[in-house]
């Protein structure tokens, strides 16, 4: 696989990704990662001229703006620098960016749709959530009642890790089959939409649902010293003047960037081998 790679934007995991690709013998150009002193630092035009362009996870930081530390780069402007026959890979591609690319005859491939990468990212997120919780708590997780909102990939793995540390885990879900799995794992099960009256005993709450789940009167039912952590891409714990919420986004990029980068690299290689 003799290809040149351009790694554009993102956080420290993209800088580590560039190092891993270079370590595998590939020619790599990077842009927007100077904070982490990556290999192959270059101009945006040069990084965009490579055979394979790898954009960040998530692709956008704001509405129509690339997730990049080096100033605001509109995705529409970036796409105009790319060529139709390039392999363009990005994570969590929004409909707007897909339309922008299609208008220029570009094909955006979302590497985060690969199950192996999504699972690896969920595992790193769960581990990072436990680390962050332990840093902010003044007591151990052993024996603590913990609530995990949502039982998708992250919810499953986080529940498992909390349980392994001796926490008493309650997990929520909407579908009956997920509630059955929660009980089968030995956790307490609650319906996500029926939390009223069941929140008084928790020492920590972890949200993984990317839509409003907990707010207003429900928050008032939690103990005053309860740790609130939101892991979702869109806030699920809504609070304005209530308790503080840790919005712990992109934990793999901050806490385990090398492992996160290795998972992205492997996904990219699989995509290229499947040509």
C-alpha cells in the first residue's frame, strides 16, 4: 500500500495517527496539529493534495467549521481544495458536509461507521469516564450506587467497568430487550423515560444518551453531592442554574490518544484494503 496520507485537523489522537502512519513507512503531511508537534507539519494545500486525506473525529467543531485547532476552517472551503478521485475519510460526518462534498463530486467515507472502531472508541470512552469520575470524587466507587443513562456501546462497557470496581450499577434503556440484557448482566434496570422517584440514592450519574434525558425536577431528586457526567455528543443532562455537570466529550482524544489513533489507523487500513 504505497500511498501518501494527509491528516488534517482534530485533536491529539490525529497527531498520534500521523506518527503511527509515518512509523509504518508512509509519507505523511499534516495540518492544524502544531500544538502536539506532529510529523509532516505542512500547509493546508499540501496536506490536501495527498492520495488519502484523513479528517478528524468528529469532522466538525461547529456548524460548517472543521474540527481544527489552527483557526476556523469552513468545510466548504476545505472541500474545494480536494479532488474527486481522492480517498477522503472523516468521522461522524453530518448531512450538511455530505451535501457539500457531493456538490463537488467528492466522496466522503465515514470511518466511524465501522463497528470495530466504534467499539474501540466506546471502550476508551468508558475507561476515560471511570478515570475522570475517580479524579472528581472524594470517595471510592466501591459500594457506590451509580446510574448509567443509556445502554448502547458506551453504556454497556461503562456499566461493566463500574461493576468490576464494586459499584452498584443501575442502567437505563427504552427498549424491552435492552432492559432484559441489563438484568441479565446483574444490574438494576430502569426505563429511561420513567426515572421520577428513583433518583434519590445515586452517588454518580453518567449520561450516554445524545438527547435531553435528565433535567429540571429530576435533577432536584438527586443527592447534593452526586457527580454528574455527560458523555454524549449532545447534552442529555440539562441544567442552567442547578448542579455542575462535567461534559466529558472526546475522552479518547484527551486521555488515551495513542490507543484511539491506533484504532483509527486500523480502520483506515481496512477501508483501503477493501478497495
